[in-house]
């Protein structure tokens, strides 16, 4: 039995902690004691501890006795939190999905003899795992991932709910989107190239550019065409564009009655009420991963994986938490991957034993990637 600390008690972090506590000694930490107590009432064998991750010495002190750290903090806190964990010499699995390039911490991880598995969720995460696996078996020419988490009941105007902070969602809508086309990295505004696509069990959704390739741009430069697009209900993009173009996502403060106010902070506060996913609210995750290339026989082959997963009534766990959280920790703890440095999921999935472990682990929890 390993000693694990999960940092961040949001929907995903708490789901990870509860799942791991079935086999390991787990402490869940967060800045909010009230949040921690509510989760402990659901899972009595969890230990809890408050921590402020912006206090480096406090963070490094609290993680010292643990064998593995799971980092599930909001994205804007992610990079510095991961850096502090590595500096403390702790192996870590990170799902905070920060905008910075995690590969910049490679030398630090090597110096500290640390294994840091980053971006290991659903997307980025499992799409990278699948890409890494097939990159070993095929000469790939195309990779595309379409992914979204959505409420089952659509409520006007946004028809959207999130299991994490609105500011993290807005960051996806404002950060320039990169994709690779004919071997060239293209940078576009997010929310562009909208397309309507039909999915089984869901119907028609709209896809649009977001900056989802992340590490793949650097680790898979030989693949000439790569793209990830986000999925929402039709009409969502238009409402977001109105907010964006009207300045509601700006960080430049404006004066109102003598008080300086950040439009982004104001918008996030307002949208928290509209976008907050209640713990028992039914939602689903949908993803389609498409790969094309030359197989070992020299023939063009296309491989497609589809995921559709819903809120679990049995465990009262959101689909986004299930599909994001149930990935790398146990794989690492069972000794299937021991290399040192920074490792995005595509560098884990290249190992067949790791790929199979992920697929089987998820299937045992009724999360199925259906190969077409």
C-alpha cells in the first residue's frame, strides 16, 4: 500500500482520491477545509489536510512523507505547483492542464531524479496515450481529436456546465489555438473553423479550434497533420464570441464608481452560477480520436476510437471526473513506468504494456474506448 497525496479537491481531484483510496493510503488536500470535510463525509477512509499551494515551503513540507503526489489544482496554479513538487523530489502525476510548456521542467526533474507524468486526463490524456501507441505501429500522417464534456439537459443561453472553474474554460477560449497542417504549425484565433458533427447517442455538436495539442507539437513533429477541436452544443460559440468581442474576457481593469474591476474576474464570478456543474447533475463526455497513416504492410489505414461516457449513478461521480481522473496513478504505482523526467501521455502510451493497462483499468470502471 502506497502513501498518496492528492492536491486539489475539486470534482476531478476528489474522484481521483476516492478511487485510489480503495487500494492505497490517500490524503486529500485543498485550501478549503469546508470542501475537504464534505468529501470526507462521502469517503471516511480518506485523510484530509489543508494546504495553500502558493506557499512553496508549506506545500513542500506537507508532501514530504508521501510516495506519490497527484496534482489537480486549477490551471493558473499548475505550473508553479508542479515545479515546487519536483523541487521537493517527489514523483508526481499532474492533471492541472496549465498553459505553460511542462517540458521546460525536464532538466529539473532529471536533476531531482523525479518521474513527472503530466496532462494525464481525458484530453489531453487518453487521446495522447492512443496516439503514442499507434505512432509505434504506423507511419502516421493525420491525428485529430474532437472532445467535449456537456450537460445532458441543455439550458439557454450557453447550454454548458463545467466541473472546474470558469476561468479555466475562458482561458481555452482566449489562448491562441495551434494545429499542424502539412508540416507547418498554424496559429489561429480560438473559436474558429466551426463545423457541425454528428455523434451517436448525442446528435449534432459544433466543433471549434482550441489550443489542445499542447506537448504533441513538440514530441510528434514528424506527423504532418494534427488537430484537436472542442465540442459544444450548437450555438455556444456565438454567445462566447459576443462576450469575448465585447471585452468581458479582458484582464485590463476598468474603473466603476472609483473602483478598479477586472472584466475577466467579474465575468468568471457571474458565469460561476451559470456554468457550475452540481455534484449530482447528469452530464456526459464525448470524444472521437482519428488516426491515419501507413501500416506495417505499407497500406493506408485509418483507426478511429469513440468514447461516450455518462454520469455514474452508482458512484455519483461525473463523467468528466471519471474519464479524467482514472488514468496514470495506479499504472505508475504498479511499476509499469519508471523513467525519470517530464513525460506527457504520448510518451507513456508508446509502451504497449502501459497502453493496455490504461484501457483495461478504464474498462473495469465501465469507461470504454470503442475502436472502429
